[in-house]
């Protein structure tokens, strides 16, 4: 899980980046869950959880949270069953 509290950049360490690309090469699923605080967000209802497949780590580094997520939820109203299902695929 990563937290983006300012701007759009999702900071992955070189090890995390390599992990996700290696798993993608092997056909193994991996995911990156980002807690995103949009600029000016002051309430929990404005904070989002964004789920990305690990295979898009390169795009995530380039575009940050502007990359298209697999799923997006308001932190105050996460559909945990849906999130669990997406992680199981």
C-alpha cells in the first residue's frame, strides 16, 4: 500500500518496481493499493483507495494516480467484498 498525500506521484522503490515487473513476466498477479488524498481534501469522504495491477507499475510511475485503476473507492465507503474479489482474480 502506498499513500499519496501531495501531488500525483506514486513512489515505488526500485525493489517494489522490480517485484511487480518480475511477477508480471511470470504471469503472477500482484497489486498496488494507493490511498490518494486529492489536493484540498480535508475529509475522509474525499480520500480515495485506488487499486492498480502490478503489471502497470511503469505506467503508475509515469502518470501517478492519473493512471487508470482497476477499481476506485471512496475511503469512507469501500466495498470490501468487491475489493476482495478483484484481489482474488
